[in-house]
C-alpha cells in the first residue's frame, strides 16, 4: 500500500533522514517510535510532500515524487499534524465540512459518524473551534481528516498533552479506523498506547529505522528500548 525506500529528507542543507525503509499494509496500524529529533515527523512530512526528499515513496504503486500535498491527500492519504491546525474562527461543524471530500457521497464517513464517535463534538458543533480544549481540538482534527475518506491516515503525536481518559479514547478511535479497513501510521511517544494498538512497531534513531518488528518483539528487546526509546 505505502512503500518507503531509501528515503532521505532535508530541511535546507540539513540532512535529516538517512535511507529510511518501511511499508504499511492495508488495514494495518504501524507505530513509528523514537525520541524527539529522531526523524519521525520529518518522515511524515516527506510522505505528504512537505519537505525536500530523495528516494522512493509509492502509494498503491503510484510514485509520490513531485506531487503537491493536496494531490497526495486526494490520492487517499490523510495527515494529522502535531500542531492540530484547526480553523479557530470556524465552528466545529464548519471545520468538518472543510475536510469533506467533494459532496461526501460514497464516503465511509458522515457527520453523524464523527458525532457518534466523539459525542463532545456534537455538543459543541456550533462552537468556534478556537475555544475548544486541547483534547477537543485533537478530536476535531482527527475527524476533519477522516471526512476526506482516506485509506491511510498519518497521525503525529495524537495524545500529546491530553488527559489519560482522552488518550484512551484516541486509542479506541484508532482501532475503529482499523475495523473499517483504514491503515494508520502512528507517530507516538507514549509506548503504552502504541504497543497496545499497533500491529508492528518501527523505531527511529538518527534519521534511520533501527528496529522493525511486532510490539511483543520490541517489549523483549531491552537493548533497543534502552538505547533508542527510554529517557
């Protein structure tokens, strides 16, 4: 589905990614783990065409090189950035409407789906998004991305700064995506949620993948956790 081969990423003259290789299969949750500065967010931005990169990235057999971010989104890859990027002066419902793909006909997701999944958004659907709590804004960003009906959703640190109950809710939400056949590339620092819901775990260090395997194999690999994950 998504295939990344020998990916090198840059910010200006700064060489951040050094030959990254991995795949995401249909209906799979893959956790991309690592410390801050390891290259996880840069990998996501490279896939979305938001940074300069070299190598090969393909989506359902189509190369992504040279495509704009909106073109990549139209191909079926959704992206939830770490900073959430809501439209603060628009209401919750208007934010969701902006995320909708075309008329919404034939989509797997509807407004009712979003409000059923996160009842708090239904309660606040006519409220300006800028006054929502951090957790509510995260819910809104996730739902707005889903309204575009992606087959893969890349989520960067969805639980950052959230209360434990909201973190648990986000985990349930991601499992619901998998149940509907949507693949997830989850960039996360909280090992508990990542290891609980993911099918495979990737660990990044110094701009490269230093580990690939199941969550159980990562739990058993104390050396990898100590060197690349634990503080």
